[in-house]
């Protein structure tokens, strides 16, 4: 028997007999690993664990922690769902059943309607089938045989899918009585699926085409342990309470209007003020790091984006151009600020002594998204980036990168995102010709990013082949208070735009040189950031940021004037204060304002008015006692200063 060499992700190489499977390799390493491993990635392709390996290969064994491992787990669960449905609903037909980011679904055409009330019975059936440890049997079939199989079943959906496939590429997977057209990969058998929850039922057009039949989509999720499912369901409950769309309404921060247009958020007074505070906060730190604010228009000539390359890449999926009535000019809604900033760089000669130049703009951009993809503030058609472009010399790259990281870290600290990781995206070392810019510059930029991340003590994941064609980048992922991950800030090196816009500076040698561009947006966009912040804090913003810091509650109408006086005094010393003069019992007023997440409630009555004091109640803590108005003001100011130091 011949031997083959298997290369592991850590670079280690081991020899095995040809024909060994990934599962057997896992067993040879440790029984525990063999138990935990869910799928394999062989030469970069996710595959089943029980496929014989007959050539030298790279091998990654995917566990639950790996996206590919989870994917195989959930994909197998969707087959299990289909098998359960086939047993419970004879004559049911199947569309597609993929794994998704969180769980899986199957689209079905059922002779009998399926509603959410039916889900527990289906779940039970799935659990029963999972326990019987059904193997996922893979077979390669000819197109003719595939057509025969599904014609016999009368499943026109699968037949349509087979129609689009080439002969020789078709595989079936069978678990128990259910055979599916599928590419895989899956688990070896169903026994690892220990906890299942079917979450919802929705309508979905076959192939996403509204002219075709509406199928029933059943969503579910599954886990290798019951406790993991319990945790997930608790998280979902909490996420519902924190949904930024719900909180945004309750706290009167933003709104949408169909008359204005889908995906175009409008900021209400409290939301606008909050956004201004966030912008002011960022402006202040950026000024400290030498950024200069610029302002550019919301549209630009189509040619601008042809020059930048954005039109070639995104033009077909953008808003259509706007034309002028007489001159025949064509404009596009601005999808990115960079081309405008390149033009600003170009407006006068630059010398090596002028660099780095840092242009910042809270720039509104517009990008077309399909209406079905829109979601609150996280998927919109118009948004404002906290954008900046840095034009630097190659020898300045490291220092500038470190400064940008400092800004991001300061933001995370101030806004209490304490759990985050950074992903460094580098070139694919085997495909260097795919990328624009010299080898030497890339090496310099990549080592600068890695060094900057290390110098700043970031927890990083390095991904080869994930860089854009025009430069390497660093992305920040934050984990929110209930464990969900969000991608926030990004820092991106760019060799492409300086080339396309022919940007130069005069060097010490009196010769023209190309600057390197860095794009960076620590928040990403104001809209998305506020959404993440709402869901992270559950609407309990830090004191410096929160729309209303204090509400004065007179215990009866008699004290409305005094309440007004207190509010005026505090507002004059820049403590955002409102009064609640509704004709309600004081208990009710306290409850209502606590629900609005107001940090301080100031209760005033006879005694308070006589002594010129307020009785302070702190959100989540209760009574703090009485104090003079000025003392309360000083106390809040001190807390705010501590938050943003
Ligand atoms: Zn499958
Ligand atoms: Zn940019």
C-alpha cells in the first residue's frame, strides 16, 4: 500500500496509508478528537469525514467551534427534518434545505398545511430518528438515474434542480427512508444531534421568484448538547427584548416612512442628538490624531466612479444614474466617499513633508439593497459612514496603522465593548498575481498590520487569501452583552485608488511617488453602530450618551413650577433634563420613566421645594436620598467625565 502525506493547519505533516478517511485520522490522534470532529476540510474543500483520501492533501478537522463543522451539523439536521416530514406528511414534496448562519431550514410543498402548532410533533420525530443513529449514505448517481428517482417520487422541485446540474456531478444522500439530492458535506450519522428546536414557519417562493409557488419554510436549530440549546433559546428571548427596531421606537430615536422610502432611516430629535454626540466624540479624538474634516456632495459624476472602478464592480446592482435635463450629465448617488477624497488630495501638489494627510467626513452614502434584505438600521439604503482616508508614505504605514488602532480601542473602551477580536486579512501566498501593487509594498503593509496588531496587544486571527485585491485589512469583531458577534470597525490598506487617480507626492529626491491610502471607519456607519449599541446595552446607554439623563417628577400639580425651575437649572448646566407633568400618581410616573431607561429620576414635593433640593432615584439602584440641585448637577458631571476620560 502506498502512503500519503497529510499537512495539518499548524504546518505539521504526518504519513498515512492511502485510502484512510479523515475520521480514521482523527481516531489516530485521539479518541476525544474523533468524537468531537464533525466534518473535514480537505485541500480547502469541506467534505464528509468518511471519504477515503488517496493523495497528499492538507487537512483541517472541523469541530463545533468551526463554521464548517457547524454547517455540516445543521445541514444534516435539515435532512433529518425532511425525513421526519416525509414520515408525518405522506406525499410531501421538497424544495431546498440548507444550513444557514444560525441553524437550518427546509422549503416544502405539503398536501396538508403545516403551522407552528405542528412543530413540537415534528421535533419529537426528528429526535427519535436522530437517536437511531442513521448513517448519511452518499452515492454518486448519473443524471438519468437521478431523474428516474425523483420522477417516481413525483417531486417536480428536485427534478427542476437536477435539470440545472451536469451529469457526473450529482450525488444523493440517504438517511433512513429519505433520499435527497445534495452535494454535502454532512455528519457521518445523525447520532451527534442531541437537541433540536424548530423555531418558525414562513412562506417562501420557490427559487425566490414571486411568480412561482409559495412553499412552506420551516426554520430550526440543533445542538450537540441540550444545555447549548437552552442557552441559545434564552439568548433569543433576550435578543427579542433588545431588538434595536423595538427599542428605537420606544426610545423615539429613529423612524422609517414608506412615503420617504424603504431602508431610508430618519432620525428623530432624540436620536439625532445622540448621533451628534457620537459624532462629536469621534471628531474630538480624530482631531487629536491630526485628522481634518472635509465635506463632499451626495452625488458624483458617473465618470468619477468609472475612474475609481466602483462602477464596473457595483454599477449593475446600484441605484440608476441621475441625469440632468439639458446637459446630459450622468450622476450617481455616492456609494463611497473615497473617490471624492482622492479628488481633494489631487487639488494641489503634495510634498513628502505634507504626509500623512488625513481627511475625515461623516459622509452619507447610498447603496441599493433588495427590499427583502432591508433590516432596521443594520441593512439600509442610505447611511452615514464615519469615514476617513489617510494618505501616507510607505515608511509611515506602521505608525498610522497603530494610531488608527488606538482610536478604535479608545472607542471600544468608552462604549464598553470589552470583548472583541481582530481579523487580519492577508494575500493568498500561492496566488500573488491576483493582487494589485508591488510585492515589496504588500510585504511591507502586511508585516506593518501584523506588527501593529501585536504592538497593541490585540487578539488576532490571521486569514490568508481574505485580503481585497487592492490591499490587506484589519477588521474588528465585537461580542455583545448576550454573546452575539458583530463586525464593526475596519482598517483597509489600498494601493489601487492612488494608482487609478494618479495620486502623487514629491519625495525628498524631488521625484514623484505614490502615496498609500488607508480607509478606516471605526463605527462602520452611524446607523449600524447605533443599532449594535442599542442591542448591546439594551437601550441603557452610557450616561454621557443617553438622550435624557434626568427627569423631574413633581408629586402633584402644585409643584410643577418648582419642577420646571429644577429642569431649567440642570439644562443650563448641560444636564439633559425633562419634566413629567402628567396628571398621574407618582408611582406610575416612576415606573414609566424607568421603562424609558432614564438614569436619574428627581422627585420633588413640598419638602424639596422648601429646601431647594431634589430626591434622587437611580435607575436599577433605587433611592439615593435628597441633595441640593447644584450638588446633583456636579455629581452627574463627574460621572460623565469619568466615562469619557
Ligand atoms: Zn445535504
Ligand atoms: Zn474609502
